[in-house]
C-alpha cells in the first residue's frame, strides 16, 4: 500500500477514536471514511468535515469555511463540507466534538437517502410491486378454482 501524505496520516489519527478510518483518493484530494461512513475530505492540505442544517451553525461560530470549487459551466459549487477548526487539528481530544458532529451529519444524510433508493428500485420477479400483476400466480389461482358444472 502506498504511504499517505503526512497531513492525511495526521487526520486519520485525529479521527481514529471514532472507528476504523479508511482513506480513498478522490478528486485530487482524499476522502475519509469512519466506520465506512464518508465524514470528511482533504483538499489542498485542509480538512473539511461533513455538515448539515443541524450542525452548520457550530462550524460557522468556530470561523470555519465551506468547501467550494469552481466549474466552468456552473461557477462556484459548495458541498456539505466545512473546514475543521484550527484548534481541532491539535489532538484527537480536540477533534472529538467536531468528528461526532460530522459523523452524525453523515449518518443523517445516509438515512435520508435510503428510503429514496428503495422507492426507486425496480421490481424483480421475487419482489414485485403491489400494482404489478403476477401472471404465474393468477394462472395457478385459476387452476385451483372450482369449475362450474353445467
């Protein structure tokens, strides 16, 4: 396995108390997963943590900034990630409340996506939608029905 840049290794150490940390190279930076949940990204040697409507205010009060990048077709694009407070980078203990906020936001985002994925799933032969007819079952029911004598 290829060795990680020093800042990435440091961020892994900061997040390690919250679960197994996995690093994945992406978009010229690194994505950090804690217990297989995407909680942070590193771009230009800066750590950005997952936020949502419930946690954003804490990051704003700490003077953090949103992760943003530019696209030619859309201009500046911001995602749900904000920089970690500078003081949080000092130790795992200092990072702990911020890591908990990021993990909670990531889990809420994951939970919100789950029902949408299920609703969009296509029916299969084993799990048909309620409105889908099952020709084989209909034929079997018809075969079992008593025949009219006449």
